[in-house]
């Protein structure tokens, strides 16, 4: 049986997640597949937008905080 989990993302995290876009509600219980998709898309977004001059920027910090929440 697949368990579902509710994650309370903060406003900065929700803004970034909504910007990335997901085919499910982030405020509902999330399945394992939902969490894997969040991890995949946020990691990709981090690689594209989260680093400036080899340093983690503000976007990167939010991405890291999201990944911490779902890990």
C-alpha cells in the first residue's frame, strides 16, 4: 500500500513550487510518486537556476529547503 504524506511547505517554497508547476495539489496528501516528481523537478530547477559563480543563490537555498522537507 502506498502511503500518502502531507508536507507543510512555507510561502517561499510554495511560490517556487508553483512557479515550477505540478499536475497535483501541493497542499494535499502527496504520494511517493508525487514526492519523486517534486524531487526530480526541484533538483533540475536548482541545477538551472540555483547557482551563481559556483555559489548557491537564494533560489538554490529554497530548492535545498524543499528537498530537505521531502527527504
